[in-house]
C-alpha cells in the first residue's frame, strides 16, 4: 500500500526525497520505496522519519481500515 502520508508530509515541509533521505540517513531510493509501499521501514527508521517530518507514528504509519 502506498504511503501517501509520508509523501504529503515531505511535500508540506518542502523536502525532496533526497533531502529527507539525507536527514534520516538512508538513500533516496529507500524513501521512494517507502512512499510506493515497496519497503517496510524498521521502527528505528520510522521514528527518524517522524522526527524529521514533525509527525507521530500514528500520523504517518497507522493503517486505517476505511482507507482503500
């Protein structure tokens, strides 16, 4: 499932995939794979993404059953 929440939060902070990747210490390809739903990040990476994007785990990663 695509993670549009991360993409949206990244865009709201005017960050490119590369800039976000640099902030959390991964490759741009990793950020792209997370946004596309092709990679499940570790909890450590999830927390780093939350910190970089000023969001909570729930805001970025909680799966709502009502969302297709």
